[in-house]
C-alpha cells in the first residue's frame, strides 16, 4: 500500500529509481524478481555445464580417433609379416623340411639330431566388434 501511495504522489518514482540503478518494488514484485534472477543463474550454470560437456565430448572423440588410428596402423603393421610368416612356414614344411627329414630315414645324419615339427601359428589379430573402431589388434 505504501508503494502505491508513493506512486500516486510521484508517478516518475519508478523512472527515477531506474535512472539511479534502483528498482522500487513491493514484496510480491521483489520475490518474483529474485526468482527470475535465480532462474537466470540456473540457466547460466546449465549453459556452462553443457559447454563443458560439449568440450569434453570433442576432446574424447579426438582421443578415440587418434587411438583408433594407432590401432589400425598397428594391425596393418602386423598383418603383412604374419601372412608372410604363415606362407613361409607352409612352404618350408611342405618342401624343405620334408626333404630334410628324409636324411634321417636314409641314416645320413646322427641319431641325436632331429628336425622338430614346426607348429602352425594359430594366434591371429583380434578384430574389434565396434563399428567405429573396426581395426585389427595385434
């Protein structure tokens, strides 16, 4: 009531207060303004949080991208030697070692010296199941 009476006496009171960076308010108006300010601060905090999440997401994506590239290079680095080694092992087993073992059968080598069986390497690089990281691991 006092605020209404003051405005009846001086209609310019609100404009004067704004010019002086003071806003005259009733308790109801003050509560509404404080709630609006609190809401604004809450929205600002949410916006900052969302920006931090966005920045973190970009950083995480970049790190995963670099990691996937390293894994891909690593997989390619091991694929060729493994394929060559497998091919060489097969050729050695089927051509060279078979002939070399015949020397034992013909008693052309000492008894204690034997050519062992070469076992095939069965360990292969594992393929990731995640589509974004579909590379071969060693």
